[in-house]
């Protein structure tokens, strides 16, 4: 076979979009380490709940037994041997901008010349360029682009993700994006967030005008989303506007989230506290005072290290400070045309090397704490009796190899709702 054809076929042949239906009871056994992440959200101690030589018994979509391989009593129709592998909950990615049209690799050149994020935005690039392309794209085209990204996410071990609108910025196109998120059929479960205040679109001169317009469309949009989010930032939307917009969303049952302190600390975490946000995300520039404020209110800090990485910045969120203060921390890809990655493994590696998070912290931040950041910690994010059977099997002898063995995909199998939905192919051998 021609080598190019063989390579091009690799990705498609390795991905099974539709689940392979296995028998009713599935047993995964002999895992060198089974990471349960049991016991709820992690903050002071990041205990992974490790079972050596572990096993999980799954019935239908749920975990019915968990323990050591020797002790596990139930029998199964189908068994998977996980010898020399780590078995853990599927990654939860709690902050993505999954649905967009086109890419922006050309901006890498601008960044290499020293242009900043806000300078690129002012030149009509950045978010606004993606808004133009996304407005022009049909729902079908957006589904097609998003499906490919979801396939990459699944192969890299993500089993649930949050997905934001925010590249429409008018009623019709925000609705179109949220419909894509709600309608798309893929093994990965998506949780929709309305991000109508992501940037100021060209049809408005002032940020306040856009907020007034967004407040008018919230009642019609709210049934399509679970969360409401805003880019609270100097030169984008200020604190008063953010509060007004998020409060309006709450009236219609949406739970607030906020993009805060990515470029400057203008007090957005105070807004998060005032509106009772479930999470504040980015937090690169958050002051000590505002970190303390977040700690008092139990808001989850979501870090997105792929973003400064792709902005060629050396400055990352001060994870150690947040963890010291007892704030539960989560990690996410921020998947978007600026930080174009679907890989939580890459994010874990960046969190360890650039933010000095311990491997235990980074793993909890990508599973149970990430599930908490999207209000799903009782259903997913850990391996416990009664929970949804979303888990991954990694080619790693122990969990410390995740993030350490980097730049490659360690995930060998993905099980979603008790079904094997992806398994590494052998096409190169
Ligand atoms: Zn974002």
C-alpha cells in the first residue's frame, strides 16, 4: 500500500465513532493501578484512591463493583485484561469552545513577531475572524468540523466535555451553535454553555450595547444551555456588565461561569463571588486578595495552561497559591482556534511543568474536580459503585507516567457508559 494512503487511513481506522456493543457485564481486571478518585471533590489532599491489581465490574452503563482483582466476586460475559496498565476515570474537559469554523494558524506568525492577543483582536483577527467564519457556516458544516474534534478528544481519553457558544454573537448564530452542541451524536457527552458575551461584534460600538442586546435574547436562548459565561476582561466586558449579564442568565435558570483575569485582574473574581459562579476560569493574573475571596466562597478555579502556551507567554496561573488556599482546582483544554488542542494529557503535562502542579493534583483536576466544575461530580469523574462507567485504560505502569511520558497518546482503550468506544488499532504493524 502507498505509504501516504496508509498514513491518511490511520486516524479514521483507529476511531470508532459508534459504540461496539459488548455483552451486558464487563470486567476490567489486573490493572497495575486503578485510580478511583473516590470521595468527592479534592482540595486539601489530592488522594487518588489507588487500588493495586485493581478490577472494575460494569453492568450496563454503571459500575457495580470495584476492588482488587482477587477480591472481586462478580462474573462477567466479557473481560479486559489491564495488566501493566493504569485504569482511571475518563477525562472531563470542563472548558471548551468546541464549535467553530476554520483555524487561525496564520496568527502564530503575528505572535512570533510579538503581537499580543488584544492587538490581534483589534486588527480584526482572533475571535472576530472566527466569528465571521462561524456565522457563514451551516449547521451541518459546524457539526462536521466539531465531530472531528470530538474524535480527537475521545481518542485522547476525554469522555465528557463542556462546550460553549460564543462565535455567533447574535441570536441566530448563537442559537445555531447551541443547537449543534445539543444535537451532535457522539459517544462524548456535551454540556452546553451560552457565551453570548465572548467579544464585541462589529455591529455594536460599545460593550454596553452588546450586553443590552444579549440580555434581551437570554430568555429565548436559556432552554438550550446549562451555564452562562462571559469574557470579563479589560477592553472586552467590564465587571458591571458581566454582573448584569450573568444575573440576567440566572433568572432563566442558567448557572454562571466566568472568563476571569486572563490578561489583567480587573476584579472579575469578585463578580464570580457576587453572582455565585460555579467556576472562574483562566485566573493567570488573579491577585492574592481575590484568590482569598474565591477561597471563602468555594468557587472552583479552572486553569487553562494551553492558552498561555500558545500565546507564547511565560506566565501561567499561580496554581500553588490556589491549592495552598484550599481552592478546588480543575484543568481544561480551552479548545479553540487560538489554543488548538483536544488533549487533556497535554494539559496535564503543562500543568505539571509550567504550573508546578503535582501529578496527583493534575489528575484529580482533570477528572473529579473537572466534573464538579460542570455540576456533574455525582455522576462522573470517579470510579465508584453506582457511578457511570466512563473509564480509560492507559499504557502506563503508574499514574506518575501521565504528563511525564509526554507528547504521545497513552490512552489505549476508552469505555463510555459501559461500552468500549475506542481501542488503539494496530495499523502500523
Ligand atoms: Zn475560553
